[in-house]
C-alpha cells in the first residue's frame, strides 16, 4: 500500500475504511514499534487529531512511544493521569473534558478531550494508545469500539 485512502463522511464510515488498511500494513510486519508508528500515523492522518500515539509499559512507568503531534511527556507513573488510569484499570478511558478528570496530566494546554485504549498481550497491558483532541467531547463509543479493534490488530 502506497498511501492511505479514506472514504466516507461519518466517523463510523471512516473507521471502517481505515481498519482493513491498518490490518494490511500490520499483517506484513512483526515489529511492534514499527506497527505502532504506522497506526499512529494512519489514525492521525484520517481524523486530524491533536495528538495520537502510544506509551509503552516499562516496569512501573509508561514511556513515550511512536506518536504524531507536538512533543509530549516522556514518563507517566501507573495510576497517574488518563494514561496511567487506563493501564491500572486495564480499561479504555473516554474523557469528554480533561479538566474534569482528576489528575489529568496536561502535556499540552490545547488538549480538551481524550481517549486512552489499553494494548494487551496475554492478558497484561503492555502499552496504551492515547489520542487527544483540541475540542471538547470528541470521543464516544464509536471511537472506543473501533480503536479497541485497531489495537488488537497490533498482535502485541
Ligand atoms: N494527558 C495524558 C498524558 C499524555 S499526553 O496527553 C500526550 C494523561 O493524562 O495521561
């Protein structure tokens, strides 16, 4: 595949157009970091998010991984912020307004809403996918459903 071709006007249609293209890119590559890099790039390009990327679990911390967007915090402790909470609870966090999330870590003051999806390997969280929007209320169950499918494709 040479470049991304996204069809559809609704969010659902755009995810449905994106999913097989991610599957095809990830299918031919076993390296997790390379796949995270392409998934971040493809999501970022499709939806024009503010920040799209991964943090990887390293011991008791999350460490910044492949991402698209402005520079970000490099290390986040377990249970801290939205990312650390998604890791500790092993559950997707949908945050309509980051100012109302206790302990939210503001890597960028432009970020207004956020979704964080855990990436599992053998039942353990080994990374999280973090997406930030510069607008409130960007993420809903449509994002959650499709992003959970997308991280499964990573075959972490
Ligand atoms: N806001 C996140 C930190 C990561 S940056 O947004 C890229 C959090 O509270 O975990």
